[in-house]
C-alpha cells in the first residue's frame, strides 16, 4: 500500500487549506497518509501522527508543503532511508520544489500512479572537530556557511583540499555548496550556477578582503577542511540556512561527500535550464518592477 508522509510548513497559514484538501484527496484514492507528530498536533490531525523514527520506516514517499526551506529540512531527515521526496510550492520562488498549486491535482494523480522519475542530488556531511574530537555531524543538501554572527570583524581561516593548503582567507565568511545549493546563497555571493548533474562542490568566499581569492569548484571526491585561526569569537556554522552551530577559535570544519543521496521526484520533463528560465530569471525580472 502506498504510504505518503506529508511534511507541511506549519508556520504558513495558507498551508492549512492545502493540507486538508490533500489529506482528503489521498484518502479517497486509497493512499495511507502520515504526518510528523508535532505537525499533526498543530494542524489537527492527531489520527495521522507518526514519530520521526517510525516515519522513515513507514512511508514510501515524502511530500513537503511549503517552500524550498521545508523541502531542504525534510530531505535531510529522510534521505538516509532512501525515501524520494516531492515538494509542493507554497513559497515565493520554489526553485527546488516540483509542483505548483494550479497543477496539484494532476501531479498527485501521477504520484499515485508512480508516473515519475527520480533525480539524485549530491549531499554532504559537515563535521566540527574540537580539540581532536568530533562534536557535531550534520547532513547537508544545499550549503555549509561559515560566517560572522552579528557585527564582528572579518574572519581569518585556512582552507585545505584533500589535506593540501589551498588558500588563506580573510573574509566575512565562506560558503561550501553543492550544485543544488549553487543557486542559493553562493549565487548571491558571486558563485557560479552549476548543473546538479555535475558532482562537484563550489567554495565561495563572502566579501573576501583578499582580491585574488575567487570561487573555487572542486570534485565531490575531495575533502574540504577549514581551520579557524585563534582569537576569533562570534563565528557560526549554518547548515542549509536553518541549523546554526557556534564555532570556537581553533575549531576545524570538515566537509565531505555523504554516503546518502537526496532523491527528488520529477513528475514532468522540465529540464534544469527551463527551471532556471521560468523560476530564477523570472523572479529576478519581477523584482525589478
């Protein structure tokens, strides 16, 4: 039996109506539906509540209702179980989400019939090492950002690629992004747009104070190490723009390819470049008027 896990952004008021419609739609089509316990309680669907550990064991497909942030958060939770994910766009841009509201009914029909293909996306592991011990590990789909926390001086750190010293940075921070994340913060900081079919990692400095330092693209087989230089406070590590962890002087951040892949459900034949044209470029054009 097809079991779909619904992951709504409970902070969006508009999600309530769409969630209710989807729950009813799936029930009418003989599809079992589950919601994370916290979301089920908040949205009034206690009978559909399921704990996080049981969720990844029970569901066949994950469907997010929100924007790109909701999809990123959910992908990190279910990628380890090899569960494919599909995003319903309730945000503004929805660059990563697959379904727009006008196409919701026809898209869900395709999902139920299994008329889709899977697009795998590279994921990373971000690791903080403090005094020789690993104290934090997190999966990453979009990007790892090392940056100042509030108003502080520029950050100084050393960058190693496969244990070879590559650059000495003096900047406001560093973005380490997958090809998926290349259209996010990295792009705003001057990084390149990278097709997700390329299994690479892009390193983009934020407001570098060293003029010769430019974005760098490396293989996903290479391990990245960032060594913080002593006597620097108020530096944080941010995962996918959502999870924040404070760094101490002399901490080391390791970033390497994860053993897991995010599996995006694609219900149509829209190419990556069509998505760029219709979503990314269009949003920038509209922002100018």
